[in-house]
């Protein structure tokens, strides 16, 4: 088995996850049957080189969700948010007249945040999302980023994108290396412009200076309270495959020869206040145990937290759910 991000063989098993227990929790919490998506029990692994943590079945397969799985989740009214803190942060990197690609765009909510002079293209597998977006004048294509990259092989620099972004998507994919590499392929690159018929004047920014393209990635932060969550099944297969620390995000720059501009941790959002408090209380009382725990002590602590949460204060410097990494293509 190799790391699904950096392809290193230096990976270690952290713990085993019971298919039966995980399936039972999905049925209990969301009424969703995932057994068909898990071939075996799961291994939770840690790459010693890039610091990625990820899940795989014992037969080596990567257990991702299918259309039926995500259609079931889409029925939950809280599953998609049209307003996100990461959107507000990322929009400040989108310049006037920029061409923007969002991969895994859902209904294209981020399109509302970019300048009116910018052009927006979204990629999303859901045909339903494409139909809804079209009603709002948002351009969405039902293809993968890998397929789009193949179409852009012979494109000129002028035809490529200034910004590629993905919000809460990378952790879902079975091959994050291919996902990121394909995004880079559709971005304008100054290093390639010397061999391209496109002149530098074709890829200047709004201020008249030559600008590099940007890759923006937002993922759940492993350097936040999420690291301590037990029974957080939506941060596990078949929903989430990978977990990203700041170190992993820094290593992405090295793996793909990018320049990391910034890492931004959102503060704890209001909708996560109770989640944060119950998580940290359980960690204080029970310590860091397995990712799944259906024992009696866990149930007692969960009930206790309902009474204690009002008295727990959230530190001002606590990292929230999401971290945003902004990279420059050099």
C-alpha cells in the first residue's frame, strides 16, 4: 500500500475500523446503508512522509461514496451551506476579469462571491445541481477534473484558468494526487508561456503586471478539534477518505512544486459551538481513544455534555473546522 497523496511506501496503520460498527452508525444517524461500499473492515493509515492520514479497505481498495450515497445525504437540509467562512476568505484572492474554476462546486454558491467581471466554471457530477445552477445563470459541467485536464492539453495559456479552487472536496476523493495534478494542468503557468505562442501580455493581471495562477484548497483541519472527534462518521468513509494537517498542506507545495502563499484557519463557527464543546469535554474525560466508540462510558459522557456545555468557554485562538491553503503556480 502506498500513500494516495505522495505515493510514499512509508505508511503505518494507526488503527482498524469495524465495517459492521461503522455501517450501524450510518444507519442509526442518517438512515443510510453503506455496506455495499465497504468491501472489508477499514485500516486508518498515516503517511510518514507527507503526514496525510487516510482510510482504505483491507483489500487495498479506497471506499468512496457513490451517487446514491450522496443523493441520500443531499436530503439533509444542513448538508450544503450557501454561505461559508472559507468563501469570504477565498474571494479576496479573485481579481477582476479572472477566470475561475471550482471543482466539486455543488450548486455553484461560490460564484456569487467572485467579482462580476470574473468568469466562473464549475465542475460537478450531479446533473440535478447543474440544472439548478443553470436557472441562476451559473455555468456547470458534469465532468471530472481529470477529464477536463485532458481536454486542456493543447489549450493555449490564454485559454486556461487563473484560479482553480475546491471547497470541502479533496477529502472525498480516492486519488488526491491526480485531483490536484489535474487542477494544476488547467491553470495558466508562466513557466510554460516561454514555449507557448501566447505572449506574456496575454496573461497579465488587471494591474498590468504578470500574475501567477492560484490553487485554493479548503479542507477540514486535522489541526483543529476535529482531530479529537469520536464517532464522527461523516469524517470517515465512505464520506471522507483523507485528513489533512497543516504539515500535509505544506507538503502539497513540495510534492507539486507550488509556492504556499498562506494557510488560514477559520475561527470556531457558531454552528459548531456545541460540537466543539462536546468534543473537547469528551476528550478531557475519556482521552484520545479509537475513532469509533459505542461503549457505555462514551454514552454517559455524551449525556453529561448536554448539561456541562453551557459552562464551557471556547478559546479565542481555537482553530475552527476548516483550513484554507492558497498556492501559487510557479
